[in-house]
């Protein structure tokens, strides 16, 4: 392929991003129906100020750009919808209800099987600044991210 590739008139990047975010919805739908199997658990990173995100104000103040939640043992009322999901979580033993549209998700990781999806921020938005962990109540554990799927459709120059 040439470095002078023409801009596509088909929005491939948007189509692929939407399809990969549908994977998150399908996985969460399985958990909503059957619970978390085995050692599976999820780290879900999302933009706190994306359209449709509904989280307590104190969390937006603490994480003004992006935050990561953990769905492992202490979550409740998981409701998976076509456009996003709702879940109850505890932050420093204070319960909170969150709604997160799939379009706001920037990363989805299941460390139990080293699986992950990363979504690139589109537009002219600068990359997010590093942020603290969400600290919702959960036991620790990290995967090495060896099976992370990253999609980047930057234009070639």
C-alpha cells in the first residue's frame, strides 16, 4: 500500500469501533444473565464527560477526563441496554449508580484471560492525562495485557 492512500469515503474506523464496542455489550449481557464465570472480571475505562454518561458529581470532579471501574465481586443491578450499561458500585464504601454508554468506553480488559480492547479517541482531542485508579471496592490483580486489541485509524501522511 502507498503512503499516499486516499481518504476513504466509507467510515471504516467508526464501523470497526462500533463493532468492537458491541463485543463489550455482548459480554456484559452474558454477565447480566449468568453472572461472572470463574475468575473473569473487567476493568472498564471510559470518558467521564462523554454524552450520556451518568455518574455522581463527586466522581466527575475526581476524574474530570477518564476513569476506570472494576466489575468483579462487589457490583449490583447490572442492566445492559442497546446503547450502554448501568451498574451499581461502591466507592470507599459509598454506593453509587452509574450509566455508561458504549461510545464513552476507551478500554475494556479481562485480566483473568489477558484479553483487552482499546478504543482510540477520535477528533482533535488531546490524549488523556494519567489518572488515579477509580478505587471502587475490589481485590487487586493485573494482567499483562498480552491479548489487547488496539484499533488506531490515524490518517497517513
